[in-house]
């Protein structure tokens, strides 16, 4: 395996290339039975989603684009944090390079950026059935903090948070609050009803 290079998106990597990368990864997830909130987004939608944030790209030594992640800085008001936070989105690693350290390399650079910007909490979300992503998040120190309705019938989302350089919320409190949110959401938002994200 060649070295993985992670850097902020350079001008020679277009938003179209990043949208194609995400589409390729999402296709693989859909084939594996994972429902996606957005199966495909255009380059313009992707660029707008992460405007004002930082998009990282991962490449091998030949310059091949093999992964990406975006970091958006937002103000949040949730039970687990009030204030500035880093929302991590647009994560994708091409199937041929999964389990080769790309996610870890992107995560390391993300943590450096978050720390440099004085942010104490990062958060992200995924489809409740995306076991592969959920396993990776949990192995990397993220805690489940919320279960929420997704963007369409039968779609549920799980939210994770990770604390940087500070003591995070107690893991048992996180688990309790997650289970409470799951119970409430599953009662209120029955499968087949249109949901709001």
C-alpha cells in the first residue's frame, strides 16, 4: 500500500470529481443494502453543503483521489453541547481503498484542524442501518448521542459526537439519552410516514 496524502482540496481537484467519488461510494453502500439519505448529489449541491468549511482530500502517491471529508463549523444547541462545533460530512473512501488507513488519515488531519480552530466537539450522522460506518465511528471515539427521523419514509438517522481536549459527556448518559430519543422517535414517526430531518 502506498503512502496516503491528506490535504485541503486543491484547485486541481474539481467538485465534479468529489461528487463522482461520493456517488461511487454511495452506489457500493446501496448495493450492500444501506439506505442513503442522499444517494447522489451534484457538484454544486456538494459545494453548497460545505461552503464556509474545509474539504479534505486523500490521494495516493500517484495523485489518485481515494477519499474525502468535509468539516463545517456550526453553532449547535443540543443536550450534549451548546456552542461551536465541527460537523463532519461528505465522508467517502473509494471501495478499493477501504480498510487501508484512508479514513484514519483523514481523521487525524480532521482532529488537527478541529484542535487548531479551538473547537471542543465534532459530530456527524449516518443512516441507522449503516453498520460499517457506525463501527468505524465508534472505534474512533465517537459516542451515540441522538436518534432522529430521517428525510423520507422508513429512514432513521443516528448522530454521534466526539469531544476534543475536554471531558465529554458521560458515556452512560449518552447511551441513556440516545435510547430515550430512539423510543420517542420510533413512537412518533412510524415507518412509511414522511419525516423531517
